[in-house]
C-alpha cells in the first residue's frame, strides 16, 4: 500500500509513480476501422450497433489481434455478460494496470498479479477487456508486444485503435468505458463521436480538457515542455495532449447523459513542472469540472494517490459495478 496522507512516500509508492505518473507526465505529461485478417468478416451495423448474429457467448482470450496495416495489439478479455467493460490504461501503462494490485503485506514491492485486481474482479460479474496500446510497458519493465507506431499519438488515434481492437477480438457492445489518467482522454472522445454502443463511463483520476483551463499559463507551458522532452528514441508512448484537447473540444457533446462515476485521488501528488507552484489545486479543480460535465457521481474519498487502480482496486471495481448495474437497469426499463 502507498504511504498514508501526511507521511513520506514509500519506495513502493515511488516505484509505482515512475510508471503510473511518469505515464501521467507523458499524457497527463503529457470512424471505426475494419480489422485485418480472419476477423475482417465481422461487421458493424450502420448505426454502430452489433449485428444480432454476432451476439454469441465469448470465451476468455489473452493474445494479440490484427489491426489494419499489419499491426497487432495485445488484448485480454475475460468473463461473460453484458455490458462489456473496456479498461483503458494511463499513458505508457499496459493492460497489467488492471490485473495487478499493490500488496499490503509487502509495501516495498511493485504491484503483483492479484485476484482482487480490477480486471479479474470485474470478470466475476460481466465481460471485461484490457489492451496494451503501442509503446506501453509492464510492471516488470518489459515493453508490450503491441506493434509500435509513429509518435506522438492523439486521443483520436487511441479511439481508432480501441474500436479496431474490439472488432478484431470479436467483442460487442454495449460498452462501459473505464479510462485512467490519459486513458480518460481516449474514452471521452470515444463517447462523444456518436457510437451508440458506449453506454457508461468511469474515469480513474482521469485527465481531461479542463486541465487546459485550470493550470496556470506558466504551468501549462512548463508541462508541454516536459512532454516534448520525453520524445526520445526509445519507442515509448508520447501522447499529444494539445491536439487531443482540441479534438475533444471540437467533438459534439454527449448525445445523452450516460451513467458515470468519476474517481479522484485524495492523496496529493504533483506534476512537478517548472517553478510555477503546485499543480495539485488545478488537478482537483479539473476533476470537479469533469464530474459536473458528465453529471457523474464524484468519489473523492479514495484513500489513494494517482494510481487508484493498483492502490485501491476495490474502489474501482465498485464504481464499475455501479455503472454496469445502471446500464442493465436502463436496458430493462420500458421504452429502452
């Protein structure tokens, strides 16, 4: 477990920060596509829904799926039921953000595979998938086998890959999208681009367009310079935050309110950019604006830093279950 509020961070917390919040500094530091190969025969109806003939049961799957252009992306799907929950990691974070959890008995250790982690816990009550975006790394410091792409990448790039991965894996909606950190930028754009299969949202200390307004001009400039400095030759993911903000703001608003929960960290952390003061107030203000925008229940008592998914997976699982139940209730309601 990470150190409690007011205490110095443990070595475990620092280690998690190097991947979960260096990811943030990359991100937050920062059209569906037809799949190639055998899965190309799968179709999506003109309104974006899945054909009734394609709604058969799904088996657990852990492997790579083909994408257009010869790329492949690693994806893991488990469980049965509807809606399908799709877990979208923070910048540079692979799917193991959702299969690993902090070990309270070993506070100095990195997160480990756990039955209490988000993905296996959600699989106990519905279908759930997570995938490795290109240029992401795992907790053992190995890079994902997903095919590398030109960097930097935008939220629109992330949405295109998200849709192609689900199609290539043979998954179907409705979907509850769960976005952590930079992943929340991808899920926000996916929800606003007219896909009726998106039925609910959960953000996990998610980044948002509101940071462009809540950070001071000096903080924003310092942050963008930090992002630029991360564009090294190592092939790791580098999100294009300014372009993504513009993409989301140019997209239409949600066609209808969706069941949503916003989870926010309550253990202060900082982007640590420049000498323009703490970014924590701006982060919390952006979280408040995001919750208001989505008309979401806002959970601020998370007892967690930025990496809520590994620090407090039960909190994330409970939020996902709440949204899944609301989607199911809506499907059963008259006139739906």
